[in-house]
């Protein structure tokens, strides 16, 4: 039982917080810079694959904004990132036994080799749903493999459906090469039935032949599976001229706002500055980048003074290596070991610029009650999702280094995210101004609550 005075203290605390949250939302909804900032990132710079000149440009862009909005210091944490170019050729055609030729919508997967000498490869195909189907499929030898397992449509969490299917994209080329195949195709990772190929990272394994690997659209994958039943002799031809380039030094761009009471306790928030190269990286993760930058602007605009040091981090290389996130966590670990800083909390926005529904808590159980106690403060803004769950790829490595932080992921509505994700349609026009603003309001508000109310770790 709480005593009457503790009770009224808690009530008072909630009132102060709710007034502050209201002013954060008022500010973003009436004076937000976030939508214009996303426009400039996606239209003036465009897509930003790690190692590309646009990624370097985006680093300068981000540093300038963090300075403009009043970060005490802005610096780059250098990171060596992979570089790869899709180049200008990705074509595919299905050849039917009766002479019909059907063009397919194809795009190389990130990191794939090109087809030998940038010339077409052509063969009969096998279609599988699981990587290990190939273990007992000697007929895959010298063929092109199509991985055709759809994202599970009945899962409400589309991220889980994606997670349940993308082993085909990441590991397909390895499994296919082990079975002796000459090429690997995958059905695009989206619930949407359309003609857009969706790219994404793939891997090779030492000692296993590197074969070219690409995605075809969901409509094409479905059509090929149907045609294959009628005509198992059908052949697919495809050509890619993508290739790996030497590594490049880029980096995480960090704006730091010094804490007034506990400057050695660090709160990290961020998204990733790099993006795939066939859209504009607007939802993935331009939205997370401008959410992060706008959080700084909002907390300054409402006159907030942080107790802890807040780091606004524009991570590099999430899409094809996560080297930015790993480097950041290594630094956190070094500073922790040296007794300089404790990274007490981290938050990421990397699930799109859609209407926020709430937050995922990614932290030890002891923190759940505190997190859950904030839910009522957000109900006026239609945020009800306060559950344990996924926080983010970039901040993920912090879990393994030094002090285990209180980690949170912004949870926007996910039903349409994979319509755009990693495709040519991940563009500014597909982000909604007001929904984007609400995301920043949510992020700034919970960062304030974390800063004010998260207990300091004990240092015995
Ligand atoms: Zn992302």
C-alpha cells in the first residue's frame, strides 16, 4: 500500500510528466521540422548505401542538423564499412517449352556477385520452400534454385513474418551452392502481391562457391511456381553486373547533449543513416533518422534539461553488416571498463514512419513495471502497446557489452511497412507527415521519461 503522501507525490509526478508530454506533442504537431528534414534527406541526397558518396553526404547533412538544433558536441565515430555496387544490369526472363518468353522483375541481393563475366546464366529450375529441402535434392545440381516460401500471412506482427522468411534471402545462395546450383532466386520479402523486387542483405560462406543471388517479385514467384507445375522444363535466364568494392571509412554521426546531474550516464537514441539503393530509404530508415534529430529539437524547444547525457546517433551500415552498431557498442564497453561512462538506456526507431502504437521493452524483467507505469501517460495519444519485444539492430550489440542497458524500440503500425521495405517504393511520398510527427512526439516523450525516472544502476 502506498501512503497518502507517496500517492500524491506520484500523482504530482504524473501531472508534471503529462504536461511536458502535451507540450512536446503540441510542438511537433504545430512546428515540426521533421517532415521537411525527411524531404531533404530523401530528395536532396537520396538513397545512401554504406560506402557510397551519398552516405558520406548524409553524414555531413546529419551533423549539420544536430549542430543547428543545439547539440553540445557533434562528432563522427569512424567505422570501416563494406562497399558494393548494384551497377546497371539486372534482367531475368522465363523461357517456356512452347517458346513463350516472360520477363521477370528482378533485383540483385546486396553483396551478391554478378553473373560470370556479366553474361547471362540460364538453366532449368527447382523450387523449394526451405533451405534444407536442398539437402535431399541432387537434381538441383547445375540448376537455378527459386526459394518460394511466402511470409506467413496470419502473423499480426509483420516483423515476425519477415523474420520467419528471410533465412531464404540471407542463406539461400549458400544452400543452393552447396547443392551444386548455379544461381539463387528468392521470392521478395513482402505480404504485398505486386511486381516490385525487394532487395536486402545476403551472405556467402568461406569454402562455398559464390553464386549470383537475386530477388524476384511476389507476383513473378507465384507465376513461376504455377507455370512450373504445367511445364517443369521451363528455364530461367538472368544477368547481374553487381560487384563488391573496397571497404570505405565512414562513421556513426553523434550529437551529444551533456547531462546536468548524471553526465556519465549515457542515453543513446538513434536510427540508421544508410539505406538500400533502389528507393530513397524513406521509411527504412530515414524516418528513424529524422525521429532522432527531431527529438533533440523538441526537447530543446520545450525547455527540457536532461539529467543524463543524451547521445543522438545516426548509425552507419545497419543494412549490410551492422558495423556501426558493433563499433558503437565496443566504444561503450571501453568507456565502461575505464570507469568513464555507463550506457544506461538505448532506444531505436527502425520500423518505419507510420503511426506509433507504442514501444517494445528490451530489458531485464525488473524494469518492466516502471515501463508499464508510463502507459497511461501515452493513452491520450493512442499509444497502448507497452510490451516486451524487439528494440533494434543498431543498438542490439549494446546488450553484449558492459552494463546491460534499458532498451526500447519505437513500435509503429507495421501492416504496410513491408509493402515498401527495401524496394523502389520506399520513397518520401509514401511517408505521411502527421504519422511521422507523432512518431517523434512519442520518441521524445519516452526519452524524457527514461531520463527522469530510470533508476541509476548500482555500482557496488
Ligand atoms: Zn532499417
